[in-house]
């Protein structure tokens, strides 16, 4: 692969003959155009495509929440988007036909949360977390609110022609943050979300919590929890 640092004809991008030009920062990279490629149709190839597609859908769902996106932006290299960071971190935890319980909605564990109860129906998701404790990285003088962010993963459609997988992204109202008392959250599903929920026979909910100040600026995130 060749590199061009300065050019008298400006910056080139795209294909020219059998060469492909790509720009990154102030450098232009030149590679050979790949030979035509036909994707395999054996089961292994189908599984790779399905796994790649499902991981992409999960990454898009997480990236849809602006606060989670901000945390991933901070944790990924400068040359990688938040969505790509989410994809890379979760690819190993997703199979061709399932999002396993090991996936992460956040880059790690900034604050530890444990749920005391949780439930999910086609109209409501609810969860109660135990007192977070005063030994966490939380400054109550700044972080005054906390919000639950949830992703419902739906699979196995009732109707064969329906998409094999669907993700519903929802979040709770902002609750007053306490470190010494349990906090209860509820997230009602909108009518269209309920319709999507009912279009599938299997659902699983992943959820996490974000602390923020009065203006809604996010500060910390918790581990990912699950309603199977």
C-alpha cells in the first residue's frame, strides 16, 4: 500500500483504473482494486453474514442513545466511530441467531448496579436497583439524576415474512439519584413498540443506567443487566 502526503493535483478519492484512493487525515492511501468477489453460499458463509448483520443491528441500537454513544466515543480510538467500537466489543458475544447475555451496552463498569427486581411485558419494562452505595465514583453535588436505558431484542417472528430480528430502544424518565436507597424505574412502551414486541415469539431485554447532572450531561454508566 502506497502513501501520498502531498499532491499537486489535490486530494484523490475513489477508484481510478485498478487503483483505489482513500484519505485519512492529511495522508492519501493507494491500494489495488480488489478482484471481483462472490460471497459463499455454504452454511459457514451464511452464518458469518448473519452474525455480522445481527452484531451491526445491536451496535446501531446501542448507538441510538446519545448518552451511551458519548461514552463509547470516549472509550474508542480517535480513528474509530462509537458504532464500530460497540460492534468490535460485542461481536464475540453474538452468534448468527442470538444476542447472548454477555453483550455490553456500555464500555465497561463505571458504576456497579444490582437489580432487586425486574420485569417485562409488551406494554411495560420495570426494574428496581439496590442502593448504589457511597463507595462509588459518584459526586452527588454534580450527579443529581439517573436514567434507565433499555434495548429489547426480539427474535423468531410470528409471521415468516417478518424480519428475523428487531430491536426496540427505550429509556425511562430521569429519576432523582440516591446512593442510600433503592430506585425504581418504569418504561412504558408506545403503541408501535408494543406491535413490534407482539410480532415476535421471543424477547430479551438488556438495560443499563446513566447518571447525569441537572442539565442532562452524562457522567457515569453502570454494567449491563438482563431481563431474560
